[in-house]
């Protein structure tokens, strides 16, 4: 019997997964949703909702599909209360992913944001691009 790992996925990867079904971000997100435990916080999910609802994405993702994706992600995420404030990222807006990873005892962060990737590893938590994550699970 295997134990699900706790995984944090940054907003950029989640948006890419919604927009491009053939890409590595999509494969990584849906692997996590099937085999692992996706962690979220109110701050990380709020950022996903806010960004995905921007007008620039309307031509790529119809409103009903966008809302269905957000509901799908929300229902399959494990929401974690943040127990520690972290100020380690060169982009302070990305500290919320580090806070989530630490608070949720994440096994890994999947990110496309270089401001997070340069911190590899953060307090022993690997930070991987979607393709590198997929290499670890040998799809």
C-alpha cells in the first residue's frame, strides 16, 4: 500500500494545465490529482481563481469550462491552514506557496515560476518543473 504524498502546485502550472491539455503541466496536475494529495490554502486558491478569471484567458477557456475546472480543483484539494509566515522568495507574492508547503508538510512543490525554482530545495522540499516531476514518477 502506498501513501499519498502532499504536493503543492503553483498557480502558473495550474493555469497552464487548464489551457493546454497536451502539455506537461496538464499531465503533472492530473497525475497529482489521481495519485497524490494536492494541497491548497485560501491564498493560493484565491490567486488561481482571480488569475484564471482575467479577461485575457476568455479566448482560451470558455467561462463554463473555467468554472468547472476551478470547482474540480477546489473539490480535489486538501485545504491547509497556514501555520508559519515565510519571507524567503525574491517575489513576496510567491511566499504563500512556501508557507503552504511547510504548513502542509509537502513532499514537493511543482512550479513554473523561476522565483520559486531558484530556491530548490526549500527546507528540504524539492521544487520541480512539471517535466522534472513527471520524470520522478516515470510515466
